[in-house]
C-alpha cells in the first residue's frame, strides 16, 4: 500500500495467538495423529511422551 506521502506500507495478517502450553499442543497433536479417539493405553503413551514439555 502506498500512502499519500509516497511511503510504502506492507500489511501482514497475523494468526491468532495460540494460548495453549507446549504440553497441551503436544497432546492435541498426538491425539489428532491417532484420529481423534485414542484408547486409554494410547492416552498413557501420549501423556508420557508429552510430559517433558
């Protein structure tokens, strides 16, 4: 966009900030990778995998 005084301004759209913790993002990503309905065993594995984040 060019302003009336001939300065050029670049407009960049921003994504909304993700307020989840790294652990929450990890759990959500792992559940999505399994198709959305993990078993109790899978949840235990996910919990262990994401516990260090």
